[in-house]
């Protein structure tokens, strides 16, 4: 290891000696009263003499005094001539504090990854050929552009900041070059990297000074009247710029910090890419691609050209039940298929509101590993939320159907239905906005108008119908516009269209009242309170051992471990599982609806003619008491899993033990291929044309009837023991692929007990 040369900051920036004014304002020494020295060119005092410690060495050569985290604020800074020029007042520039925090987080992330994956990374890297190394290097670069060699000027100042990050040294030379660099940056402190390089190379301080002196490296936005400090043991303020009460422009400080940030970020990324390139599990578990036309499945039901038809209440109950079952299957896939979990976490991570670019294209820095934890939390939470809401909607409609002649119960249930539908509309509208603002919304073009209208707060569910119709017609007339949607936009738009269409169909059937902020708040108020409680927890959980990098979830046992750790975290903080929180919410709301009905009924029997008013929502106890009540309830809860389980036990997986239909079907080879593709257990699942799926179902004896829009009902033949029909959404002019393959196959297995062995070629 080489020590940093004794170079004074700024001294190497210009040829010869600095000018007089430059000498007066440049911080060069820490003033220190040394008991063993008479000072440097100054008169001595009777007790102690001032000595000057090199601001970069930070050690007195006479008495061994060191500038440390405990004393740096009390030491005066002196200029080139030994004259005091002020103290740091402790006020950090706000923009600099953010950069300093990111630098330290990146170093912590790299150290953690190296401890966990260092051996595997080294083994993989040594086995890679030049092409694989180059692939890893380019994968983490913007547009795949990297330096060809250390002096390559094609990428501007990159060769002055991180010249070692080039194809020749990393991809085409010995594998030890990157591995030594990685070990140094991951195992040494930031201060050590600032002072010393590895294998005889310059430390970051001396390297930046050299670049400024020999290659004219300059800071585009210098910090005025401040100075960046790099002190050993200073973990919180390391690399941050502090204000100084003198005329001073800090040039090298921001450059040193930027250089460390760029290199640490690149190393963090290349670890992820090496693990992905070298992992067989990740290659076999690529996220299934969802059709870019799947959104039209929900939109087609709202098309302006679709003939209007008033639905019956049983049809709406079936529609709500189908949506609930679809969301429950998605939740089950999230908890059992690592590829689905990893894909969902990626979507939540990269659609954080902080990553939305402003008018100048700038984003807040929320890309470090700690932000993956909330993404895992939100992916699971959102899946449970959606399934619970549609379960509640379906049960309310069933309750409404059973109380059709009860004039007391009906208005209570109707108001609750109205409010829960608008709650779901607001939820999926927020998800849609989250995806739009990070993709299509970040670039302005004329046809974005319809999508932005759907994101506006003043766009109610009723008004949204027209905008969704216009968007559906636009996609029909200009298919390329639909293809521009990101996967997250397409999925969230589909969910938004589902609830908009459901409200449109439901309103004329049950004379649904308008949204009320006072009545029918059983579910709405409690779900909002529960969501607030859970949102306060997502920043506290640490799942980095499982989910960093995100694709590490694809490794054996990692997804299961992450979900179990998440489940245990929620239990520790709330007193029960996340699934039970929402299951109890639904059950408690139905219980309170019944109590409210009994209250109104008793009031009516007393012939009290005062206007009906809803019972006040039961007072919710304080958080500590709620947690304790949940823990007590857990002691008496039956030994069964929640219907919204995110970490199910293998032995309780309902799909593993299903054997509902022992009969087999003799089908043609084409139909057998369709079912084989649907029930394939390999990770590389294929796709099936919707027409081929319809034909295969018809061959088994099912009748296929279109209901409304893209919804089709498959009714089993009389010869089947199970008479339950199945309702599915058809991808408009597309194929069944990606998640649709998993969802349809699981629903066929859950409803009819089918599997690949059910079908025999004639």
C-alpha cells in the first residue's frame, strides 16, 4: 500500500507558487498548540506554541496529535502562510448532506454485498470469459457505454473520475484487477480509500489532485465559502461541505466525493450483474412477460362501441367473486413463485415517487439498497389489500341479495357498497398514477392527455368512464400507442378499468347512492387507519439479506425467507400476521353492519321516526392496546392459515393436495398441447392463443359464452361432477402468456382439480 504524498491542497493546481490572494484564502493547515514544538515561523507563548498540521495528513509530527471526529470542530484552519482564516461553523450545505448520506449508504451496501456474495462473485468472475465480463460491465452502464481504456475521451470527464472502469483493464485483463479493486473498496473505510489506494495506486485525495493538475479536471458547481472534510472516524459528516466564514471556493472536495460515489455505485451494480450472469437459477426464472395488450381486456368492456346492457345482481356478484379469486391467485403466486415476487418488487422499487424526474430530468437519490425493504413490504401489502377489498365487495353484494326485501338493512348495505367501491377506485387510481408519472408522464406528448385526466384528483369514477372509453378507442385506432405503455402502466390501467366498469354496471342495478363521508364508513375508515399503521412500519424492516440485489429473490430459499421475515416483522410490530389484519377487518366490519342493523331495527320497532343515521364508528384504542388485543386474539385463533397468507407452509398449500376430478379427458393432440402449455411446471412457460384455448375447452365439452366486454363464461358439461362455471378475461387480440398462464392454470386446478395428467391424446 502506498501512502498519500505530502501534497497541500490546491498547490498542484497551478504552475509555480500560488498568487498572494490565493495563499491568503486557501485552507492548508489545522492550527494546533503543540507542547513539543515552537511552531512554524511564529513566536512561541509561555505555555504552548502553535503548530500546523497538514490538513490532509491530520497528524502532528511532533506530539502525535490527530484531528479526529471528537475535536475537529474546535480547531482553527490556517492558510498557506500560517495565518488563521476561520473555523467550520458546523452548518452543512443541504444538497451536500444528501450527497454525503448517499456516499455512506453506497459504501455500506457494497460492504454488505461483499460479505454475503464476495466468495461467489470471485468464483464466477474467474470463470467468465472476456465476453461475459464485458457483458457485466456494460449491463450497468447508461446505454451500455463504457470506457475502452483509461484515457478514452469518448465519454467526457468519465476518464478523469474513474479511468479504471474500462473494458481493457476489467474485461480483457486478469480477473484480479476487478477483484482487488472490489476488495479494497468494500473492506476499507472511506477515509482509508481517501488516503491510500491499493497495490501501489494513489488514494482518492492524491488522485483527484493529480487529475486537476494534469488533465484540467474542474468542478462544474463549486461550493463557495465552505470546505469538505475527510476525517478518520467521522462517519456522519464524512465528505460533507461545511460553511466557513471566509471567501473560499472548495474545488477538490466535491470532486473527491463524486469520484467515490461513482465508483462505489458502479461496483454495487456490477456485483448484481455478475450474480445474474453466473446464476443458473436466475436465468431459468426470468420474469414472465405479460402481454402488452392485456390492458384492452378490461378496456374493451367500456368501449364506446359496446352495446349497453343492464346486468342482473347475480352476474355482478359473479364478477366481484371472479375479481376476488383472480387477486387471491396473484397473491398466492406472489408468495409461492419467486419470479413473481422479484418482478413485483422491481416494479415497486423503480416506481417510487422520488424517482419521478422534475422539469430538468433530475431525480431524488433513492436507489440505494435500503429502499428495497419498503418495496418488498408494499408489494405484499398491496396484493393483500386488493384481495381483501374485493372479498368485502362480493360479500356485501351477497348480503344485499339476501336482504332484497328488507327496507331497513338495504340502505345500510348500499351506502357501504358505494363507499368501498370508491375506496377501491381511489386505490387503483393511485397505483395507475404512480406508474404513469414514472414512465409516460415523464415525457409530454399530445395523447398523454387521456391518461393524465385519469390521474387527476377531481376525476371521479363516473367522469372516468368517458376518459377510459376515449383511451380504449385511441388504443383501438392506434395500437402503437398501447404498445408504448410500460408493463406497470398496462397492469394498473387494467385494474382501474375493472373498478370503473364495475361501478358503471352496478349503479343502475342497485341504485347505488353517492359517496358519503359520514355514512357507511365501516370499512373505509378502518382500512385507512390500518394502512397508516402499516405504512409507518415499512421503513423499519430490513430484508437486505434476502432481497439485495432484488434478483437475489430468485435464488433458492431467498423469496421464502424474505416473506417469512416480513411476516415475523409484522407479527412483532402489530401482534398478528398482515393477512389476519385484513381478514379481521372484513369480519369485524360485517359484524358491525349487523349491529347497526339491529340498532335501526330496534329503533323502528319503537316507532321512532327520527331520520336514520349511521352508528358512529367504534372508537379505536391506542396503538399499544390494539397490538396487545391482537396478541391475545392470536392465542385463541384456530390453527389455520389466513386467506391472505404471504408465507404459507408447504404442507398447507391448497393447490398441492387438490384431487377434485379423478376423471380424464381424451382430446386431440392440438388440445393436449394447449393444456400441456398451461400446466407446464417448468419455469420457461410458453404461451397459448386465446382461440386455441376456447377450442380446447369446447372439445372437453364446455360451452363458451361471452358476457360483457372481454369477459367469457365457461360452463362445464352435464357429465362433469363439478357444475361450477368459470369466468375469465380474454386478452384482446392477444395470447395467454406470462402471469395469465399461471392464473388460468391455477384457477382450472382450484375449480376442477385439473392437471397435466388429466388429458390424454386420442
